[in-house]
C-alpha cells in the first residue's frame, strides 16, 4: 500500500550543504514503467543505509511512503511511486532534487520543464492507494540520466491543485514533435551536467532555461527574463529597482527589475533594461541554463552562472567559465 500524510515544518526552506543530494530527470522509461531508479553512485555510498519503505517528503509537508526494490546493486522507487508521480503531475523533462536525510527518508523538490518549482497540491491524511499491478521488471536504460549535485533550494510556491497525469500510459506524440522534444531535453541534460560539478550556492537562487524571448529572439526582439513568482515573493520586495549581475571574474552588469500586480496578486516579474547587454556580452543562447544566486538582498545583486546547451558550438566566455 502506498500512503501519504501531511506534516507541518520549515525544514523545506533550504537544503544544507552537508546533506547528500542527487537529482533525476523524468524520462519516458520511468513514465511507462512506473518506477524511478536511484543513481548508482548514490546507491554505492548510501545504499546500505536504505531499507524499504522510503519516505518522500515534499515542501508542502506531505510525506509519501514508497517501497524500494533492490536488484544487482541497484535500487528503485517502486510501489507507491506511480501515485506520487500522478499526484504531482510529473511529465517528461521534469527535474526532481532529492536530499537524503538518512533512515530511508528523502526531501524532494520538483521543478517543471522551465526549471521553475511547481506548486504542490495538498493531500488528505487518510489517502490510501494501491498499485498491485505494477510491473516489477528492472529496466537499466534510465539510470544514466541522473547525478549527485549539492544545491540550496529556494522555498516552494503556495500550493494549488493541478491536473493529474497517468504515469502508466506513454505520451502520444507525433514523430517530429517527439524528436524535437528529445533534442531540447538532451540539451537541457547536458547543460545541467556541466553545471553540476561547479555550482554550490550558499544563498537563495533560481534557474532559468533560456527561451527565445529571453535572448532577443521573441516578438519585437526584446530582451526580457521572467523570474519565478515564488522567488520574487520571498526575496524581492521592490516593485521596480536596479539589480547587479556579477560574473565569477568580478565583471558586473546593471539591469532593471520590475514586477507587476493584478490587485494584490503578483502577475509578472522580470529583468529587462540591461539584461540584453548581459546576454550579448556573454553570448547567451536559447537552451542555455542560467543560475542566479542572490548574494546581496539589500542592494539586489546576483552571481550568475551560465552553462551551455548541447546545441552551442561556442566556448564559455572567460567571465563565466567555471570549468
């Protein structure tokens, strides 16, 4: 039986650097097979400490019980995982961060395809579901799409219900759509791999996957970077101000931050004037991933790490080469 319960607490507000982490990108195999593999390197280091069932806690405080399947040195999240996946509408390309708290307990943060943290629906305390028909066949193909990465995760957004996705059925896509999606997915994976070896923030941060409108290729060829609402509501109080973007070398750029509201509700938040100069100077392209670490919350300053998508033939700018 898979089950979930709701517990209040503030431990989800940040990840401590002393805790071990890994992340998983949701691939077609995990959607079709209804299970998720834990990275081999993580299993090698911590597998002996894990026993079934595992407890998965999300930032809303809900805890899910998921059974672990062990086979030939590999560990999978099995019975109970489809219910977790359905409830949070996990889809191809979603990114999950797992912090291991010991005793088979994980704190899980979920990001959608835009690298924004999702909104977590609540679950009733007495919810019980079973997945007795789950195919227990072990599949190795998705194990290589994960890695360990130490990160601080920003607070979650306010929770609201989202439509549920049935994990057991593969997505129906045309060949051309599937191919294009796979290319974009592969680029994002490569970008995340490049950053994982270097990006170890100690402050709040957010990630942004570069879209055409972010890099001057959208309507009107304007440069405008959207910022996740949950990050703005927690860390950026000013409605209109200048912010400083810093590279590792110490070079800085000034951009304008603006947020708009409908009544009291945040409608949009973005960087504009000056952001285009940063993009051009650093050759930021569609598919690149930028990590913005808030290093000064008074005189708003971000340290920006850029890691390239697979599509890019250019090398890192000296100002942002973290390799």
